[in-house]
């Protein structure tokens, strides 16, 4: 009976995971409303969750799980969360309220039916304001100044509704959503969910408490940590390393510009760029990389190039420095080589790109994109020569000199490029060194050399961690917040945590050294490839919340731990393929298995914590703690998939090293899909692309 029940639950969970994955693909094709109606809010989908919950409850009682109180609370918390979700689905109201300045309303329109629903109070919009970052036109917040009057109460009260600052009245919550183009009207999201949210939040609290109890009190996890193969001396190293780079340039030919000393002095001038205050150095570097694709031009710095164009555009227009990557476009323009002169893009006074604008839209996507990129480069040069590109920062828009110096140092250090090349190289070397050491006996004459190589690599990892930490802190100082708001910054954090974990564990567990190098290297490589913009910008108002940093950082730590489990799986499978395995290889496989399992527990718990922190943030910002966005769905899929190996007592196959490691390798696909697949394939509110 227990076996049949277990197989039914496993089948239902597998069906759920498949349905969730297919749902995100259908949403990409048919839209959110279609997939919500046919899958997420359908009767069969609710029944599927219901069957899983009821059968799980039966298992809890049949196994008398309350004897293990922490495990009992952990499973019970998920049932409470599902109960809260069901309550929200059945009792909540969602809608919108549009108010013009001076107008009053005592009703709102329901989202599902567009029918009006009465309020037990009236709400008046006194005024609406858009606040911007100092000296820029980038919005920092949207504020609705309102007055509400509760029926039967003689006193009216005033309040402000803004991003991440909701107004609660009699169980109704109002969220700032949008506004009219003339800034004299506001659009508010209205949510009424008196019971569902509270039940769900109680489930989150129970989940957090139970996860802590499992890590501290559970015999299963504690046995893993006490295993003799993991109990070796841990050497703690304190190392401070500072890297400075000096730019060496070749002598520039006679191209009119300012001298290097003057350029360095002007590089610290504060300007408005990307809707924030930045040093002129940042604008100049981005300008040159955008136009030329490199950080210097014929020995001239970015500032020298910028002022050269501004002072003598007639000479600089004859310089072949506008990068044109597309071969067909170069042929159409009659350009020899990869670089074009500004004058080569004009025929007399006629702009060449407009001559084949019709061809641009005939289905050749790559040509279309190249034409747009080249047109943008021409536009930047014209803005510079016309004096509209460089806007000095004045008054309140100016920032401290420390932030300016930090950004100049940050721009001068190509740390991402250096570290991804170094980490990948050292990771491969460490990996093959580990294989070599494992295939040789302890009496091998080269064992001393291998240990020395390990120690040297260990020092390199600590240096890499400190260098990554140094640049991450610089970016933090520059933007004045934790760098976790976009894909590039989250990849930097993931690499930082991976190097930290590797530096901490490499002396205790040798396998973590190549894993940490390779994970950090590939993470930084992906961020360097340009798929995620490294430019520093101000936060969107809705992202300006402390919950964002906690939500993203905890999930990225979980992804890093999952990556360690994946590489442990690959390494173990490689060792299992060696036909003549001796005792040392078998011990190594066992140690990798224990290492992977010991990382799996905190990884799953951190992912769960990150998900419910994100749900709380969404509820505070948008009035809905779960919206079935593709990234939310794939994060849930990842949680369900990685939770399965934690049930090794119920699933004997997961006790076998080969099955476990193969599963961990395949399971990492869900992590890749959650982070990269959603960003670049499926889209959604969480897409960084």
C-alpha cells in the first residue's frame, strides 16, 4: 500500500512538473491570459494540486511523521501555503481604480469581469507626482497623494501611495501601478485578500522555521556533516591582495586632441549619463567601445578621443574607426576593412543608410540589426559634435568625489575578462591535476609536487575571490546599493559566492577547487559575452526595495550550490567509468556523493527561502504574491525537481551513487532554464534580456 501511494504521488508530481514546463512554452505562443485559463486556473490543475496535497497528508499520518517534528513542520508548511493559495483564489478580489486629480470614487473595477465592486469608503486623488533622480529625467518614484473617508467616520485622512508603499484600508490594499500621460491622474491596483495572504505568510514562516530546524536538528543532515570523509582539518588563510593595472600605449600619430595629463584631469568631471551622475571617464569609455570596439584608439585614451571629436570633427571624420561587423553591410556601403570613416557613410550630403532602408526590413534580421547599430553610432557622433552628448552635472545632481574615484578605478580594471580567462584556465589545470592524483597511489614520487601545485592554485583562488570582491564593492559604492538588479550583476554575485565557497572548502575537500574555478569562470564568461549589459544605471522604482537584494542573493547562492552538485555528479560519473577502480577511487566517489548531498540541503532550502521572499516582495509591490510568471514557474519546477533526492528513504534508487549523480547532472537543466531560458527564450516580468 505504501509503495502504491508513493508511486502515485511521484507520478502526480512528475505530471505537475511537465504541465508547468509546457505552460511556460504555451504562454510564449498564446499569451498569459490563455495559459491562465487553460492551465494555471483550470479545474484539472487545481484538482492535481489537491490530489498531491491530500495524498501527502495521508503519507504524513501513515508514517507518523510528527515523531520527527522538524520534518513534520517542513511538509506541513507546504500544505499550509497551498491552503493559503486556494483561499486567495476563492475569496480574493483584484481590480483597478482610475482617479483623476480632484475626483473621488467609492468603487473599483474587478479584473476578471470588469464589473464595479463597492468600497466601504471613498478615496480622492489630491495630486500626483513623478520624482526623478537628481539632475536626470529617470523616475525614482511615483506618488499619489490621496484622502480617504470611511463611511460612518466624520474624519478624513490623508496618505501617500507610492512604489513599495501601499495603502491599506479595511482589508483593501492600494498599489501604485501607472499614471496618465499628463500626470494629473493615477491608476491604482486594488487587492482584497484578508485570509489568503495571512495563511500563506504563516506557511512561509513555518517553512523558514522548519528549514532551520532540519539543518540544526535533523539526524540525516548532521550525519552527513559528521561523516569521517568530510572531517579533515580546515586551514583558514588570511590574505590581502591588491592588483593595480597600468595602461601602456603606443605613440599616437598626429591626430588632434588634448594631451594625456589634461585628459586624466578632465576624466573626473561629473556628467549626466544614462540618467545618473557619472565621471566623464565612463561616458568616454562607453563612447569609444561603442564606436571602435576597443578601449583605446591608436594610443589615445577614451577621453582624448572624445575631446578630439569635439574639438576637430573635420579631422576625426577621416579616421577609420567606426566598427562595422556585418560583411554584407560593409559591401553595400563600399567599405574596405572592418572600420569605416564617418565620411564614408555619406554620399555628398546624403546619408547612405537611408538609401537601402527598404532592404533593411526584407527579413534579413542580422542586416537589420547591423544597420540599426551603425545608425546608433552615427547618432552618438552627431550628438557629440553638436554638443548634446555631454551634459555637466550641477547642484544636487553632483555626487561625492569618492564615488567618482571608485568608478574611474572600476572602469580601469577589466576584472571580468581577466578572471574568466584565469578561472577557466586554472580550473581545467586543477581538474586534470586532480584526475592525475587520483589515478596514482600514495607512494608515487610526484605526490609532493601535486600538493605544492594544489597549494599554489589555492592561493590563486583566494586572490581571485579578493579581486572579485574588491570590484564588486567598487560597483556597490558607485551605485549606492547592492548590485543585484540585473542579469550582469547577479552573475557577478554568483561568481563571487562561488569563489568564496571554493576558498573556504578547498583545503578540506579537494574537489571543490576545480569546481569553483570552472563555475566562476563560466559565470563570468557568460556575463562578459555581452548578453547582459554591464552598464550601470539607476534602479526602476519598483525594484528599489531591500527585499530585492535578499531575494536575488539567496537564490543565486542556491544556484551556485546546485552547480557544485552538478559538477560533483559529472566528476563522479567519470570516475565510475574507470574500469580498474581501486579503493581510493571508490572512496573518492563516496566523498563526492556525501559532499553533494551535504550541499543539496542548504541549496534547496535557500531556493525555497528566495522564492517566498520574492513572493512577499511581489505582494508588497504588485498586490499579488504569485502570478505564474515564467521565471516563477521555472523556479518552482527547480524546487520540485531538487526536492526529490532529499527523500532517499522513500526512494531507494536515490541511495545509489550512479542514479543520484546522473539525476543531479540532468536536474541542473532546470537551473539553466530558470536563469537563461526565461531571460532569452520565454520572457516575462523577470526577464533580464
